[in-house]
């Protein structure tokens, strides 16, 4: 029997259709990038994931040797099979395949029909868990982040080959347009987060997620859900105990010492105890940043003059002290500003479907934070980054990423 083609869900997103492959769902399960504390099967039993299992990239169930506890029952060890839709179990012929008799949980993206039952070849019913209501992010946001990850190995020479023929003004317009689209998308996702969680919790979740860097976003979000901001502010959270409690959820391979989750948890503890009201302080910041800044330019001298006119360096130093009492600094703080603070503030002030708002220009000309090396090389070879007159900007980085993502989608 031929293996089924890789399953992909095609959906309409904010800026057009996007794809959500089954493999991305498998990554979400592996990382635990969903609200595990409220996970229940379709028949109402709580699911506690003790270990997600070993990812099986060959034939058979997707994960082997997972450890679970369903409801008040004993610990189970067995396989996990994931599908976008519950009906795929039958469509992929697993219902007649004895290789799937060891499956103890059928994980699906979309909730099944109320009367759906997944059955093994033996006839036994297999519990079903739907992840869509539990996901930390919108599906389009997961797909966008996955696409950025896939670009990490792209050589800068490919960027130069495609864009080197553009004139300076044409290149600036292209990067500006893609940066504007990325900004609107980030504000859209921030608005969804604020709507779902409320302002203080949205800020809390965003901060911990960004401190987790790309390797430990999911466990940091679990921490944010389990220990609310009020507990951190009162000093009731012990970072080392949290780190130990999350156990195998952390990804430590390839993580630089500065990004070790234990250290980031300690930073956040110091931050929240010094500034327990930091989300309220952040709204005050948004009220002050009302000066319009032209966002869609990365021509020679523009960013430099904008930063001088609006005192970006001094404002940055004040923000570090005012919002987090200098507990977080450097490029990680710039990521907090551009990926968290500015989109969240814009989500509060820019109406749905409205224009970019005054914060778009601040976001565009802000310091870039942690940037994939291939993006920096590409911008440098294109002449967008060239000495003090053309410093790196977050908008130029996001513009090039946006162009690359669109190019990948066309491919």
C-alpha cells in the first residue's frame, strides 16, 4: 500500500491563503506548544502529558513511547498518532492496520463531530484530543513562524542575486511595503492575544514567550499560564523550582548561556518584583509615543536622522529602567519592544482595519534585536546596512523576511 501524501490544510489568512501541514502539528505536540493544563479528551477526561514520546519519522505512529495519564487512571505508555482531522484515521487506513494498535491517544487539530469514535483494528476505542482550542497562537501565526524557521539556512547570495538589480529607492519601497505587512500581521496577532487573555495577562505571556527565545517559547508559555503575573509580582514564584518542574520540556541543546531558560526566569522574577505594574507602565509609554515617524523608508541617512530627532537611544535607556528596572537589556530587550511591546500597544489603539498608527514608525526604525545571521548578511550586501549612516533597523529586517516569505509561498 502506498503511503498517503503529506496532509496539508489550506486556509484563508489575513493576507491571503496559507498552508498548515500535518508535520507542523507534530512539532506543536513535541514542543507542548498548547495549553496542557486544560487539555481534555472529547469524552471529557483530563490529559496529562508526562512525555510526548519519541518522534517517529519512519512508518507507523507519529510518536513512540509516550507517557500519559487520562483522568484519574493509571499512567499509560504507548504511541501517539496525529492528524489534521479525525476522519484521516480511516482515510489513511489506520483502522485496519495492526501497527496502530499501540496508539493510546489520537491527537487532531480540528475538533471532530460530536459522535466521532476512533477505533483501532482490534475494535478498541482510542481517546481523541483536539488541539485547536488549546493552541497558544492563531494557526496563521504558527505557519508564519514555521516559515521563518525554514528560511534559516538560506544563503545570503540568493538574496543578493534576486534584489541586487533594484535601485535604492525601489529597494527601499519594496522592503517598506513588506515591513508594513509584517507590522499589520503582528498587530493582528497581538490583538487576538489581548482579546483572549486581557491586557495584563497578554503582556505577561508575550514577555515570557520572547524571553524563551525560539528554542523555549512553548515551555515559557506554559509557565506564563501556570503562574500568573500577580504571583511573580508578590515574590511567590521561585525560578529554579519552575525550571525543575518543567523538566524535559526545556530545549537546552544549542542554547547560548545568555539564553538559558533558568537565567531568563530569574531575570523575569527580578523584573516583575521591581516593576509589578509593568503592563500599566507600558500603556503610559504608548500614550507618550504619539509623534508620527515615517516608517516606510530605509534610504541613506533617514533612520539616523529619525533616531536623532526622536532621541531613540535616550528613550531606549529610559524604557529599560522604567519598564523592567534594567533586569533585561541588550538585543533581547529590543526583541521585547518590537515583538511584544509595540504590537500590543498598537492592538489597543489602532482599530481593526485601521491604518498603521503612530507606533509603526517607531517599530520600523527601532534597533533590530536578535536577527538571523543570513538576514544581516543579505541587508549588508544589498547596501541597506552600511556604516553609521545606515544602521540596522527592525523594519528593514522584517521587510526582507516578509519578501523572503512571500517568495517561498510562490515557490
